[in-house]
C-alpha cells in the first residue's frame, strides 16, 4: 500500500512499518527526540484520509486527536494513507540548528594569522619501482621515501598496510599518503592512494551537544565548509540532561545504547552529507569532536559514572588521538579523530573550543565567556589566566522543558512585542510564515514583555485578571502567544502556541542559575563587573541575543550592550578551527591547561546567589541599575 | 545416537554430523591436513560395528575399504556406531611435532647473557587518589605516575582507556600496567589490572610453518615454557607449498580463507593451552610470530601476490608491532604481536629467528645454516656478514608428497637398517611400538640403505630382481619397509608401510635442490667448504639427523660429522628468544638487516648444479670423498 504526503511524496508502506519508519526509509525525517518511542510527542502528522492503526496517542491533547493528529511513530497504515506533515514536525537538517554565526569560516580561520595545516595531511611521493637489486619490501620502500621528505617515525596501522601492495602497483609507485601528527616527532599513516585517484580530502567538525548534534563537512584543503548537517541528539529519549544520561549509562547499564544512539545520529548526518556531495567516506580523513565531558565520554563509550561522584573525576580530560574505526564513524577507518580536551567534569571540550573561537585567550583585557546551551558554563580571563565554572541551568533556552520550546530554526518565534494598550502579542518568526514554536530569544522577549506589562509578577506568576490571553490550560495558567489558524488547510497545519506556568518556573530557575554562576565566579576571581572589557555569549538563541531583554530578565549582568558579543555556536566553530590548524590545536590544548575550574557547590554561597536571582530581574535591584531606570523603580 | 571408540570415549552424534566433526567437538583431533574435505585421506577410522553412511572413500585402497577403514570426515552414523582410531590417524597435540631440541629453554636464553626483558612488560603503580584539589582525569593521573617512573610517551589504545575508570577504583588506585616498547622512547599500553588481581603474565612463541604450526605458551615473568601445542597447518588443504597457497590467495581470491584457516589453527591451540592451564586469555599479553614470508603475510591477511612476481617483493619485511585484535588471536586484544622480520620473499622471518637461535651471528668463524622444512633455506656467514638463499626443496622431509610420510612424532619410523644378507629392513620407531609412517630421518636412512645394498640405483630406481620386498604397488614399484600385523586386533590397527617410486623421485629432487643451493651460495660467497667451522641444521627430522647418512645421500656437504650441529626447530626457539628479550629482539633485527639475499635463479648455474645433484650422492663423486671411500668407489 501507499503512504502519500500532501505537497509531494508517495512511498510504499506496509502494516508492520510505522509511518515514521516508512518516512525515514525514504529520506523524510521527522523531529523525534525520543527516537520513535512515542514519548516525546513531537513526530506529529495529520491523517487526512485512509485507514490506519494507532498504537498510542502519547501526549497529544483531545483536541489534537479530534483534529486527526497522530504520532507517526505510533501509527501504521492499514490501507492507502494520505497525511499532512506540519512544519513543526519536520526535522531541519543542514538548517539553522545551532550553527555558528560565522558564515565565512575560512575567512575567520585566516583572521587567526595561521596557515592551513589540517589534522589530516597529505604528501605526494614517487617511489623508485622495485627491482632485483633494490628489493626491499613495499612498506620499507614507502618509509624510505617518507624519510626523504623529512617524515620519520610514522606508524602504520594494520589496515593501512593491508592494501599497500595493490595501491603502490595501481599507482605505478606514484602515490599520495595521508597522515596525522601524533606529536611533533611522531606520525600516524591514514591512507594511501594512487596519485591520480586522489582528489577530495575532507574533515568533519562535530559538536555533540546534550540536545543537538551539528556536523560541518569541510574541504580540508582550503577550509571551505561544504555543507552543514544537524539533528537532535537522540539520546534525549534517555533524559534531557547529562545527569540522567549518566544515570542511564551506569545504573541502567545503558552506556552502549547511549553511545550507539549519538554515533548513529552523527553517522546519519555523515551519510546524508557524503551522499549529497558525492564524497567517498574513505576520503573523510579527520574529525574533531567537541562536546561536554559527559557527551565526549559517551561518544567514546567511556563509563561516565565517576563524573557525577565526588570528587567528580572524568576518565579522560586529554584524549589520545584515536581513529575512525574506534569512533565507529562512517569515515576512513584510520581517520584521525581528535577530541577537544575538557577541563573538568562539568566544563568540557565544548567550552575550550568556545574560548578558542572567542579569541578571549589572545587578549590582555579581561573578558567573560558564557555558553548557554543545555547547561550554562562561564569563564573569565585573558591571555594569561582563565577561571571557569558550570551552572546547572537546564535546557530551557534550547527548547527543552518548555512546552512549545524549540531550537532557533525555521518557524521559531524569535521575538515578541506586546501592545501596551491591547496587551496582544505580535511575533517575529524565523524564516517568516506561521510559527511552530518558540526559541530561546523568543522566551526571553516574552517574559520581559509579560513582566513589563504586569501579566506576570517578579516571580513569574501569571495574573489572569490582566488579559483573557492568560487562560486555563492543561497544566494550569498559560499565556496565548499565537492563536492557530487552520482555516486555510491547504497551506499548513498549525497549533496554538502558549507559555505555561511550568515554562515560567523553568525559565526563571534557568536564568537564576546562570546569573548566580557568573556572580560567584567573579567573586572567586576577586573581580567586579566594571573590569570586563567584553562579554562573549555563546548558545543557540537564534541569530542574536537581545542583550537589553536578557539584562532586564536578570539573566546576564547589567553592562552596556556594546560590551556584549553574541557568537552563536562557538563549539562547532572551535572544532572547525582545531580541524584546520595544528597551531590552533596546540592553542586549544594550552587553553585547556591554563583553565582553572571552580566547583561552585564547594566554594560556598551559591545557594544564596541562586535564590536571590529567582526574581525578575533580581531581589537586589541595585545590581541592575539600567533596569531600575527603565522601569522607573 | 552414540559414537563409541575402542579404548574409551562415547559421544552423542547425529546423522548430519561426520565422525570427524563429532570427535573434534569432543576434543578428539584426527590428522587432517585437508581440513575435513576428504582429499588427504589421513583421518582414517575403522568401523567395527553399527550403521554408517560413507560419502566418499577418497584415496583409500580396495584393501583398506575391505578392512572396514573409512575417512572420518566422509562418514556419518546412521545408528549407534563403534570405531577404532588407528594411531596414525591421531593428531598429536603438544607432542614432538616440530619442537625445538632445547628442553631447558630458559637456560638457553640465559646462555645469551641477556636479562629477562619480555615483549610485554609490567609496572606496578600506586596513584594518589583524586580529590577536589587534585582533580585531573584518570588517564592523566596514570600518565603522571608513569612519568614519575620514567615511562614517558606512552600510547593508550581506546580499548585500554575504556576500562580504566572501573579498574583504578577496583584497585583503589593501586594498579599494574602492562605495556610494550614501540621504540626506545615510545611505549604502547596493553592492559591495566587492579594490583591484587594481577597474577600470571604470558606470552606466545608461534612458529607458522607451511606444514605445521607450533605454539609455546611461555610464562614471561621467568621464561619457563609452560606447555607446547602443535598441529598441522590446515592451509595444506589449499596446497602443499607456498606457491600454490599464493595462487589460491590471489587468483583464487582465497586470501581470507587462508588467513582464517591458519589463525583458526593457532587459536585452537591457544584455547586448548589456556584451558588446560587455567590461563585467562587476556593475560596472554605478547606473541612473536615466526614464519616464512608467505606465511607471515597470510597470517596478517596481506596479499602475497607480489612475492611470486618478478622482482619478488613482499609487502612487508619489517612488520610494525601490531596487536592481538588485528592478529585476530584469542589473547589480550591489545597484546603486542611482533612478527620476525624477513629478508626477502623466499627467506623469511623463520630463517632470521633460526640464525638467532643458532648463534652463528655471534661467532667470528664462518658457519653454514640450513633449515630443511617445507622448503630449504641456507645461509653462510659470521658475526659480520651473512648471505642467504632459498632452495625449492619441497616438503618431503616433513612428510609431504611421501605416501607414508609423516612428521617426526610418535609412531614414525626414524631409522632403518637393512640386513646385508637377508635384505630385510629393521626399523626404529619414535616412542616404540607399531610404526604408523616414516619421518625425514627415516627416509634418508631408507634411501641410503637401499642404495648401499643395490636395491635402488644411483638415480633411485628400484631393482625388483634384488628382493621380493620390491613389489608392484598401486603407483608402480615400491619397497615394503614394514608389513602390517593385524592379528592382534584388540591392540592397534596397522598398515603396510612402503616407499614408492614416486617417493624416491621426490626425495632425490629435494636433496638435489638443497645441495645445489648450498653449492651455489658458497660459490657466490667466494668460499670453499673447508672454511666452514660449523654447519647448523634445522628442521623437523626427529631427535637428530644422521649426518653420515645425509652426506651419503648427497644432501649435505661432505664434512666431518663433528662440524654438524642439529638444532631441530630453530624458528620456534628463535621466536621464544625474541619474546623473552628486547636485546635479542634488536639482535634479530640486526641479523635481518645484515643478511644479503642471493636469488639463485638469477645468479646463473643453478640448473647445472641441480642436475648434477640428482644422483646418489652426486655425479661428481670427488665432491664426496668420504662416501667414495666408504663405498669403495
């Protein structure tokens, strides 16, 4: 039987396959953080006609069910079936999810004043062909020619050698050898190609976030980013934050599952990118992994148990340079896979790459670096020292734990304005058109607007007397940001978008954790706000963070807006820089080694700071003079 | 249904399992060079009662069939079945097959004046446990303690790190790390154990012959050989010599089969030895592979095609130090697996280890080294230089191509005396009792005796007029060495043992190839016989080679018997020495690098030398003065 999609696409399906599986097999990917288990409620489709069995409706509301909405992963066709896929269900690959704001990455690389010297290097060699007189073995012949060009002490993996005989002869002893540098004096051979067959050479920058995974496919010969792929980290089906993942990995015995899940996510992207650009996977010879400590451990299948046990020790901070096969990536099996070093259990490689991307380690002036992702990490320092700490902020600003939360992608509400007279909101949507959710910057806008107009109080509690847009929802009071309009059914399927009481509580807890972390780190460094020359903000808020609004919310310090620089996803750009330059790879390691980790739970005073920050903007308004002035307090 | 064996043993079997398979599954191994394909005719059993289906009788004679003999690999039970297993069908594991003559290997190692410094080393470490103040990662903590004891620049494989977290804590941060030396300044970690769980440490010396495989299980802490396992190389099912194996690997696409076959043979032995001695496979941390160039290539799955193509170039002479996982051995997956370097396509690592075992590289006097295995390789030299060559002798002296040929194991006729008056032979059998075949030394004895008494002429042709023991056999004339006596059926099943015309031709071709090789190598070195101080003879002839007889045959030069030293299997003892001492490993590499290979087919004159040596002892009797004197010529 057939599964047909409004707007295009018709695929063979059967009663044993879910709609989700049939779509995936045909290259149509739906948002599904739970990986098709029916628990996240994200892979919604609308059945317009035909027969289907529905195993479970999961989190869908009565209204949604009435409207014909079903979860693709719980639904199978029993006859030819016609469905619509709402925009908010479509997984955007290669879209704007957690992408760096640097569009011309090669130019940014150049701005560091370093040459192109990627993780995987190549050298062309013409070996003298063997004869009865010169009858040394193939490997020795290759080694001799490498030594002639100054490359000594190279290691040859078994797999490399296993194709050497044929390759040397196919290339008539004229070959290209790719290799990586283990150290300044030790090299690892990656691959050998007949000279004329050796065209592309590629590398991957991979950001493994707790919530999302981003992959840059890079032409490492020139640093051009050929394409970008991104997806949700399917590990979220085992929990939203790193702690529940660690618990699942250890107490639940699910380390292998977690590893397979995220490696599967990455490989799906790699396969898509290779297929789209006709790249042979064996030509992908290098990868840089940037993730927090737990994500990096799980990626490598390393038991993360000790990360959450006092004294919070990871197995590895500085990772050996391992290979594609051990990483289980669908790339060259001897590819060099470098993992960004981490500083501590809760300040990982993603922060070290982030600091590399910010350049704060090159400036004598003191800067603050904040990465607001699934958690928030902060660092203060300059070209001589860096102090860092982690705040348990949770994934709100990436969409996690927020009913209509989503990443800053197509369809996300990224800013909101509430009319002072009518108290009705008007929204701005990424990519225009009908909104499908709300991203971090939209949430910040919304709270601040709601607060400014008295629709919520300082603690984020709704005042239903103020406007009928505050209504009773399924989880208590909620504010209607966008009213769905399904009158024009042939265009797109939409839904009401609200912010709930629970959303409000989560957002205020998150902003309080961030502000408390910054305050405490400043105190530990013995500094006050006024010494900060720059504040770099990283994270997936959209194209930009509205600094004034974030200050008004009390999430970030009250500093002049021109000191703030929004950098987007610094983990991926730092991974890219590391992939492209051995000099920057050394810089990365030097950043990691000079970062001093402050354990906020140990130094004392964190809980006080946190509780004080649970107001909008803060219990101590004197910390926010510009807000006080603006609100006339 | 049951399969019961006279003398003990009764196993469940079924109609789909061959007797061979049922026996193997129950730990009873039969001789089967063809690996159970019905072609070698060696896995003979006698069916005494019960029902069976026989797929093929293969090479069995009419008489054997009449006597109830069947091939175990071609026979399945149809009801309860009773069989006898003749001695000659029983595979001797851990027996005398190709074992070194050095019984006290540890003492022999000591005679080199080197300390015990095995391929896999161990170091005990007590790490300071982590704290909030000293919170570096586990791997960094380990590295720091290693550096404290002077071990810097150690590489950690992914698999090593993947158990580090648990092991450190299990051992309360008191651990033992095993490692190997990649070079004087670079180390590879193998395993980490909690201190108190770290008992045995083992290594393997492995001799991969074209015909046999020998494994020494060694306690590398003290050099004691714990046990020995040996078996036929099951690759013989694909051909008896290296050339047919190469053809099968390349033109036949059978490289993977060949590799799996020999690795399977080795793993069978390893499993048996580990089981017998309660050794955990992960505690086997090192192995040294010694084999000819083709065997070593196939062991590692390297395409041997170029070995047999002008200009005869192997892929590898000097092998990287790879690991247990890549070797696919049932040992520690990070175990250091060292492969003895080869000199050329037809002078392999087994000869280099052989020279190490002979000590000829330590003596200023000039020696000749001969290894007579499936082929024969020769070397001349001293502590400054060594020249070497390969002779295409074939596998006769190991039993190959000889109708009743066998290795020098239990039941083999190792010497023969023919009564000058009655012309009847009397035989001496290894282990005593009824003979089951004839080994190399027995063959040499036989030819010489037959020749001395005029039963064969100078060309090895039988004279049937001389004695009725020369009789018409299935393949022409043959000489009856031992007449079977099955009157006492309850004791053992026996058979006639003969030497055939074809056997004679093969033996004379083999001895001619060896002598021609020695002659030509001496000529190329510009030396005459009288400069030789010692002649080391290696090979599986049994406990000793009868030098006078071998000289009389014209196989080896006519030198005083006291210059000859028979060493047995030098490949395995050389592998053992290499396993136990890094100093000797360096010696081995220095031997390989100073060996000059002479390609006999290129230097000219080989065919003449060979044709002249196709007589007993030689067409030019002046080369054999002692033989001329003894025979009164």
